[in-house]
């Protein structure tokens, strides 16, 4: 996370809360980021100082006006004008973090050696929600290096029940 992306995210979030459009802004960010990932040449056009700023802003307006909230379009225009559109992905991540907190949600990154079954994911989410007192969204990632068990990262906390962690702890004790 860069300071620039965080500042844009905070400004956008504040405007979205004031306008009561936090969800619409999240959806708009998803639309823009997805479109720019699918068309890297378009992202390059928006970032290119070789192309007149007015042309880049017109291209942005043509692509997204009426499809995303006006406050998001205004922030994107500002980013292009200042030559900072490269901070878009970081800004989108930071905005989503702020929006989840506002909605009383947290994102838990769950790493497991093998894919979790649906019932396991539901049970884990329920237990985390009970423990943390907030709604949890799971992002499940397979990491064969864990050997077995799971590692959960949520709200700056790490719960590591992986076999890899247990082996590392044993190794540390043996080397002490």
C-alpha cells in the first residue's frame, strides 16, 4: 500500500459515505479495475504523458461516464491529471478495506495445503465471525508448502495451525 493510493482511497471513501454510495463505488471500482486488467493498452493510454491530458480524460469519460458513480469518475480524472493512475489497484484495495470496516466486515485469507470443502469453509467462517464479532468474508488459497492444516490472516492477526508451523517450532526448540 502506497501513501498515494491510501490518500485517494480515503478521499473516495469519505465522499462515498457522504453521498451514501459506498456499495455503488465498490462496484464501480471493480468495473474499472477489471476493464483495465482486460485491456492493458487502455491503461497505458490513460497513463501516457505522450498523449494530451484532455484526450486521456475524454477516453475515461467515454468509457465510464454513467457506468460508475460520479465521485469515482472525478477521483479517476484527478489521478490521470496528476499522472497517478498507476495507483489505481492499490487505491481499490485500500478502498475495499475501508468499506468492509464501515460495513462491519473483515476479509480472512485462509491458506490450506489442499482446497477446503464447502462445509469446512462455512464452519471456519462461522467460528471466525463468532470469535471476532463481525461478518467475515473468506479468501481461500491453496499453499502446498503448509503440508497440512490451515493458516488464517484476519484483521492483522495470524492463526497458524499448519503442520509447517509446528515443524518450524520443533526445529526452533531443537536448535536452541
